[in-house]
């Protein structure tokens, strides 16, 4: 499930009778969304009892959910200090972008080489939906951001959907979530990177459909790095994280 889809389907949590695993998964998804969307800011302490009350689940369920988020890199834990939201910084964003480019490039190249007609059809459909969302975003960057974010992820997912590597797919999803958290910094200042991204998406799409793997990978890498330059150029992110208080 994409983060955009999860945002659209934010419903009440399953009851205790649905079992501990489903409760952990739903609580994990909701906490993940709330961190990515900025409800809990970088460095915020995540106290078990208040979270238990807020989400209507047991303390044990919250603890298990936070442990999953530690694996995703969205939450940190320290002995005797509990859980807190992972910090954000330009240094961290550049680091995760390097890793993301490596994974996305590998998956895109694999998809272009091995993708069949169904892959191509999926890419065409996703690009069309993204283009529509980008028009709405240009008209209203704030109101159109959520649907654009969803369509943006669907396009990126479609591009790499023919990649056969389970591990590449798994870790690129984790890094995409991290990158989305950084992209959302722009909406707090009422600007959006999506307004500037259409020409980049168009180029990636055309090269992927033309099966030009080298050029498509180069265009995708430039596109992913452009988000770093967008935030850096507008002073939307600290060079390094604030020291823990």
C-alpha cells in the first residue's frame, strides 16, 4: 500500500477482536503516516501511554509498532530514553538520496530490460494520472499536493514494477517514505516541488517507454536529486540535525 493510498484510507483502527497482528500493522501504518505528515516533528518524544490513548490500542501494541518504525528509520530508540522521531537534516537527506538513487536506478534499468507490455501499459497509465494531478497542483500547490503525492508514488512504483529483486523493492519503499517526509517540508512554506517536476517526469517517461535504459536512469537520478536542491535552495532544511536536548 502506498503512503498516498494509506492517507486516503485513514479509517478507525480495527477492534481488539481482529487480533494483535492486525492491530500492530494498522497502528504502525497510522503512526508512519503521522510522522511523515509532520504530526510528530523531528526529535519529538513518543511516549507510550499517550500514544496508547490517542490510537485506542494497548501500550504493547504501540511498542511493537514503534519498533517497526525503528526498522524503517522513522523512529529512534535509546536505552532508558524511550522512542523519539528521527531527526531531519540536509546531511541525512543527501545520504538517503544517494542510497535511493542507487536502488531506483537499478530497479528502473531492470524493468526497462525485462518489462513486457503489461509493464509498459502500467507506466503509461500512471504517467497519465500524474500529469492530470500536476495540472491541478499548478493551479493550487497546497490543495493539490496530497493527490499529487499519491500519483507521484504510483508513477515511480510503476517505473520499477518489473524489477525482479525483492530486496531492492523492499528497501526502495523505505527510502521513498523517508524522501516523502522531506518533500512535505515544502508544504509548510506553501511551496511544492511537484510544480517544477512535470518536465522531469515527462522526460523519464519518454525514455523509459523508448527502452533507453542509460538515458532513463540518468534522467531519474537527476530528478531524485532535484528534490534536495529544491529544499536546499529555499532554506527549508537545516545542514545538520539539532542536538538532542
